[in-house]
C-alpha cells in the first residue's frame, strides 16, 4: 500500500480531526484521564501506535471496497480490531486451563481479515526499529509471521484436529510464551483479593484507596440493577451455584490506561464458588467503547446485529476466543452498553522488554502468527452467529492460495511504510500535545 505523505502541518490537522471523532465526547467528560493517556502515548512510537487504532483505520478505510485477498467473505470475518504485538497474553479459559493467545477484545468487530494482519505487521516493524534491527531483519520477521499464519490457517482449513494444532499451554508453549504462562500460574486469586480487599466484620470488602471510588446510594442501586441484567446474559453453564452471584461490595473506578481513558467502570465483589473467603471473585463492569474499525465498515447488517457496544464486545470475544471467560457478559447502565468480565488474577501480557535475541524474537513472532490464525479460525460458522455463516479459515485459505507469494510481500511493504508513518506521526503528536494544540486539554 502506498501511504500518502502530507506535510507535517497537514498530517497534524488529520490527526486532530480523527482524535476529535474518536475521543471528543470522552475527552470533554474527563480531560484529566486523557492527559494521562496522552502522556503515556508520548513515551514512544509504539505507545502512540497502541493508542491510535482510530488513526490507523482512518488511513486504511479507503481499502474497504477491495484490496488484495479480500472478497465478499474475507472482508466480513470476526477480527480483533486492535491486533498489535503487545495484545497477546495469558488467560484461564472456561475449562480451567491456562492459555496464551490474543487478549483484549474491546475493539473486535466484523471486517477484512487483512486489517488484523496489517496492524500486527506494522507493530512488529515498530518493535524491530526500537530494538535497532535493520530493515532486512524487520522484513524477515514480518515474513516469518506471515508464513506461520499461512501455515496454521491452511492446517485448520484442511480440518486439522486439536492435537495437530494445539493451543499454547504450559504443555506446548516455548520461550517467552511459556515464561508468561509460568508467571500466570504462580499468581493466585488470593493474591489478587489481598491487593484489592480486606476482611471487615468477618466479611470481605473492597479496601479504600488504590483507585477505588466509594459510591453514593443512588449510583450503587443503578449498578446493582445493571448487574441483575448482566446475569441474564450468562450461558447456562456459568450458573452452576446461585450463591456465586451474591454481591458483597461495589466500588467505582475510572479508566486511565491507554485504551480506557475516561470510561467509567465499577468493580463488584462476589461470593464465588464456595463460602470460603479466598474463593471470592472480582468482576468489572465497564462502559464499552465504539470500536475504531466500525467507523470504516459500512455494512449495515453488521452494525444492526448488535444491541449496543457491550453486547458487541462480548459476542465478538466469544466468537474469537475458544472457551471464553465464563463470567463474560453484558448489560446497560444509564443507557450505555457495558462489558462485564472477571478481574482475572491469571492475566499476564507478553513482555517484549527482555526479548532481544534475534532468534528468540523470530520464534516469538512465528507463534504470534499462529495464534492469530487460530483466533481467526475460531470465529466461523461453528461459533453460532448468523453474522459470519461460513468457515472463516477455508475462506482465508482459498484467498491466500490464489497468490501465495504476494501475501508476505503485501505485509512486508505495509509494515515498513506504516511503521515509518507511525514514527513520524508520534513526533507530530508530541509537538501538538506539548504546544497545547489538542482541543479540550
């Protein structure tokens, strides 16, 4: 793809325009949270890239009616929406198994499968540049990722069974993926509870401080009413012990991370699967956001499928993630869609800071390509949703088979071009921010 090269001043105006659309209302409601978000984004080109999926899709939007490897089916599959090299990590699935795969589905939607791969490839170029890898080494990394994705999609399209392409677990993962899983295994629900709660009058309650906000009676009532609505969205298999859903305490929180700035959220403490205090469970209820990719997918059938953004996030995650969190559900609060899920003690993100050996980087990148293919393949006609009523992996496999050689070339060219674009944009953004040019701050 040939990325247009406007002047720095023109590009600055484009960035401000996209920010106004994506962040305007939330920024106006909580400018302090966005000052924190933007300072984090100013830290590096990669941090900027993480926080600007909205800009990425504004740049890609022109491709929505065509592009290599895209047809009626491959343009309409479940996609992650914000697939970059730091959005991979561990989770405990509904079967109690620790798995390494893609995480964080806030931006998930239905769209072209190549958009996920382009976003991932450009992130690899940014990481490679930050680690002082040559352009040739970056090219090789993107090709390795593309080849691993291609190989895994082809195996799944042929009907490979789980034992032939097993998920990344403590038994099958290697290198940094295994390291992350081992760290996750060392964590405990008790440790999480100790960090967030205390025992008062023989019952567990949220502790003061640490970002917790005490709620007034009216807000607490609204949150509990929304919680009752959430229970109706859980699958039957999650409702094993009714007492599990007895609410012990509720506090407010305010999102200040790169992805959640300005979004109101709440933590709810539940009884868990027994009367023992160490088995209590913390879930969060967070206002779901409009996914950046949705502004550039014009298919009305996709948009109309979802009740609200909370419903969209949950349905997308259940489609993309095998054996998703059994606490995953949705509800409404003050007319806004909410995502509800467990605050998991077993979530560990892939840490790139110590992955410096070129061979280890290459092996990790190949695994990310395989994980991405597994995610795309999970979301098809067997996921129970009429929105994508066909085999995703077979459609993608056929599209790539039509031009095997060009697949890696496409991602390599994009990775270099957009990586350079993101590095330049980061500098433009820093100048806009430090000179007071971002409206509302």
